[in-house]
C-alpha cells in the first residue's frame, strides 16, 4: 500500500529526491564517452570478423585449387585443360606449370591472410624465380596476369614481374639481395 503525498507516491518522492530531474552534464558526458568507446570496440570486432571471414573464403578457394591439382596429378590427361600460356608445352611441362602455379598461389595466400609479410612473400618468390621451370611458367603466363583487374593478386603479380626484371638485369651472383630495399 502506498502513501500519497500531493499526488506522488512516497517511493517516487524518495527516488526523485535521490535522482533530481535536472540533468548532470558531467555524468551525461561520461556516459556518452563510454557509449562511444563501446561502439568503437564493436566496430573493431566487426572489422576483425569480416577479415577472418575473408581469410576463410580465401583458404577455401585455395583448397579447391589444390583439390583440382590433385586430380590433374593423378590423371595427366587433365593437364591439357591448363593451357593458359603462349606456345606449346608437353603434358609433363603443363603439370609442372600447375605445381609452379600452386606454389605461387600458396605463397600469395599466405601473404593475403597475413601469415607472412610482403617482404617474406617477395623473398620466397625471389627464390622460386631461380628455378628454371618456375621462371618459364612465370614468363609463359605474363599475358594472363595482364588481364587481371586491380586486385591484390594483380598488384603483387606486377611486383613479381618487376623483381624478375631486376633479377634479369642484375650482374650480381647474389640473387637473394636483388630487389630488396636498402640492399
């Protein structure tokens, strides 16, 4: 049972006495700052989740590519489908190109999902460019890389093209330092 004091219950009057209706600007600023901080944290979490989802899709795509590669390696006649390069290549060479492509795209994936740095990626590719079969594959697929839209893959492909040119022009036997900033 509540007691009425001029139309206000005793409980409401006590509450009104403890919490005056006049706003407290300092408290409001503090609450607003806390809300902004929480919204910022939520945005960071959402960005992180989007990034993780993107990485998961890239990994799934890479797995599909490796599954196809496995089929080609089991049935060499399927290598004829992979004819994205200029000139003639034997079935054996096409299979080698597929492995070269898998090695490259695996390194590219590692960079895209931030497992390795850009410098680490380029260092790995610098070594791959020393392999004559990989180099032949890289040169044979140049025109296909030029058709890529402006993507991470296209930008990194252009950087690898530049690195290959630097390696060709270098007179140094120390290939591992060619194209490295500051060396």
